[in-house]
């Protein structure tokens, strides 16, 4: 099975589990909500974008590319880069994020 086929299968499982048409942004958004630790509520468009970025940071920290350094003045987790992603192509970064998402949600979806 190719990686793209694995990704499509994962999205199908995630869609069934969460009862939505799951995509990468949705899964990053949920990871961001978990990282924030304040539960689901109504978020502004900017907060949703910030939660997606937070989800990316959380996943990249689990892959060793970032490190959590504390919280900002609003209580949001902050991260610093440990390793630059600049040497990676867009496609390599995309695959890295997808692999990280599949690893992160593996236990949630399979239980």
C-alpha cells in the first residue's frame, strides 16, 4: 500500500470516528484544542487558525522538530524550533505532518 493510500484510509477512519468529513486541517485543529487544554468551545476564525498552528507545533514536537517552552500571557503553549524544516521540500513537510497526524490519532481511532 502506498503512503497516499494509507493516508486516504486513515482519513476514512477518522471521518467515521468523528462523524465528519475529516481532513488535515480538521485533525490539526483538534490536536490544537487538546494541546490548549481548554476543551471545545466557540472559537473565532483567528483562534481556529491559531489552534491549527498549535496542533502543528504539538505534532512537530513529538517528531523532535520543536520543543515546548512554556505558555504565553494568554495561557497558550509556546514552542521553539529544535531543528529547521527549511531543508525539506514542501512534499516532505506535508508527508511528515501526515505521518505525525496518523501516529497521534492512531490510539484514538483504533479504540
